[in-house]
C-alpha cells in the first residue's frame, strides 16, 4: 500500500491536486506554499538562468489498484513567471518567446505511469506550449510523508519531479544562438491529505 500511495501521490506531485487514501482512489491537494514549478536554460553556453511559475491549478486522481492509470491535469499561468529580473520577464511574455497574449497558459495531461521502484516512476504526458502539444516524460520520486505540525488532521506527501523539453519543438525558436534549446524542468511539491476525510 505504501508503494501504491507513494507512486500515486508522486504523480500528483508533478503538478496537480489529489486527496485522501481511504477508498480505491487517492486524492491530494497541492500546497501552493510548498510547490515550485521551475525551469532552467543555458545562457550563451556560460551559465543557467532559472525561472519559476508561481500560479497554477490542477488535479490528480489515482486508482490504487491501477496506479499506471493515474489522472493528472495541470494548467500553468505563463504570466506568473519570475526569473528574478522583471525586465527579462516582461520580454519573455512577448511574441518572440511565450507570446502570453495569444497563449496565456501551458498545460500538462498525464497519459500513464511506468512504476520503476517502490518510490519512483516515469510519468508520461502531453505538454502543450504555444499551442503545440508534444509527449514528455517526467521522472518522479516519492520523498515520504509527515504529519502537518499545524494540523492534527492533515498528512503531507513530498515529491520531486524532473524532465526536459526542447523549446524549438514547440515553435519557440527565437534566439537559439544565445539561449539554449534544451529546457530542464524541475517540480518540488508537498501535497495535503486530510486524515478525517
């Protein structure tokens, strides 16, 4: 049961909202204050620039008897990007990059989970950016659970996920001579399970 729970939530960790595990389905809620959806990209081949999307919404549902059929849906608000420099963020919202006016969101929808160990799995899904949808795979790790110190009725589940895309696959091919094509994705999250539900 620990394995199934871990892998299920682990999937939710990748960007959504699940809940309790007392029936055949497991659902957890993302804790926005402890969820980070981040990326990095090489600049001039010299160093990595990092960014984080601070606003998102989503859901995840797992059938504990069929963890490979997990449901995960995530929508990310592109305009919530914070790269640590406002002028750069404003530029990235333009038509040469994220084109936020025509494409205000990015989405991820899981298509399946390949369990690789008691605490890890590969989550396949469709990722949509700039109106283009491509398959991606996220490596997910279940980091464990802990009782919430501020609520005797809540259990926290911890997960880490990572993956990679090529931005040119989605039509974002501006500036490839000075900004890398390979984008590294990293998600760190805590999901909340209400123990009284």
